[in-house]
């Protein structure tokens, strides 16, 4: 077993060799280490539920080779205009009532335009009024846009780095790896929490997976949320024939993420529809403590809500409680107090 001892103290100086050593451990030893770190930093047997809504579908100019929403690929996806604030409010209410505590909104843009920002800010307000944490993923941001979203009350900004710096140009050529890091820096400097992870199954090596995680772990501050996605191979995209990664390798990656970023929330994200209950259970043992929840994830399927409840019940796990009450509820309490 490696001499790297479980620690709940965040580090930002991980070496390539140390990450490789974590991956190379016997499977049970790695899971023991990850679970030890997890229990030192998080409530055991508790999972945070997030729901993701596509607020603008298709027409993205980027060439991400896995993405059904790129305008460059014929995937049969029909473009849709930006959702209305009322549509978002309704979807968020349904998600909240089903147990989700965070509502995430994704738009297929290279980056938002001023007219887009005005609507998105209203959507953020609508989500927060329901007492939910808000998250958006809108593409690249500059400093001013990040500050604008922070002023609107945004809790989290999602912007994945996808893979390692070395493998990145095999996946995307229309934006650089550094541009993604720049957006993360703008978000962090604006005071918004960072949600950033990657995708497994793009044809990358184990070393690439380790370097993706090491890049995140060596940021000045770890992302608060780290989504681990399994590629959903979409016909019509250049990666439509990819077969994904071995299940045990997926679990190893979750475990390494937990050890490298002990206080982050590690989320099971895209690809859960193809995961068995046993695989997801192993991921929870490995330190995952969040999952995307709801029947659809952007343009691809996701396990049914009832199936997720059944899985959590079978594992003796519970959903995380909301972190704040709805604004309307607080106003009602205040009004009653004044009336009394």
C-alpha cells in the first residue's frame, strides 16, 4: 500500500508521480483511503441532489467532439431558443419538490451575450426565491460577466476542463485549455463557487485522467463541486463510437478525486443512465456524495427519479437537506411576526 496517508487537509502541490501512485494501489486500499478522507470531511451516507435544465439547446459553434449540441455535427437535435424565466421557475419548483437542493441551468453558447445575461440573471433570481442553490454553465466568461453573475446572486458556475492539458486538443480545438482556466479564475475572483470536473471515456489514458484531476487539485482553491462524467456516446458526433472506460477504472477515478480534493463535493454526472446500481454504490463508497437527479440531463437520458430513490433507500443513504429556506417562506414568517 502506498505511504500516502489519508488526510483531510487540502493540498495544492500534488505531483504526477503521487497521483499515479494513488491510481496504482490495490482497489480495496484505494477505496479505504478515499472513504477515510470522505468521512473526515463529509457526512457519511448523505448525497446532495442537483437537477440540470437545458435553457438553450443546440447551435453551439464549438467543436467539442462529444457534444450533441455542436452546430458542426448532425445528431438530429433540433435547436431551441432560450427558455423563459417562467419555464425555469416551474422546472426548478418541480425539482425542489422532488428533493433537489441545487438547480443548474446550461446553455449551448460559446459565451453569453448581453441580452442573454439579462434573462439569465432573472432565472438565477427565480431559482433562489425557491430556496435552491443556483448554478449556470454558459461557456466562456470575462471578468465583467463573472462580476455581473455574482451581483445577481449566483451560487455556482460550472465550467469543466474535460480532460488533461495534454489530451485536450484531441477533443476540442475551438477553445484552448487555458481559456477554460481563465474563466475559472474570473469566476473565483468574482466570489462565485466553482463547479469543475471532466469526462471519462474520450479515448484518454489513465495518466490523462490523473492529470485532469491533478490540474484541479493544484488550483489555488479546489472547486467546491467536481462532476465526474461518463461519456454518453452520441451518434453523429466524432466520439459517437467510443466505448467508455472500464467500470473499476471509473470508480478508481472517483476515489482519486476524493483523495486529491477532500472537501469538494464529488458528483456522479452524465452517463448514470448506463450505470448499474452496483457501480453507483461503489462510487459512493469511493467518495462520491452528489448526483445529477431528474429524468433528463441536458439532451441525454438519466435514471428515473423513482429509481434513484429506490437506490438510495437500498443503500441506507439519504438526500442532503436544503441549505436555506425559500425567500417567500421567510417573508411569510416575517409578515406573521409583524402582524402579531
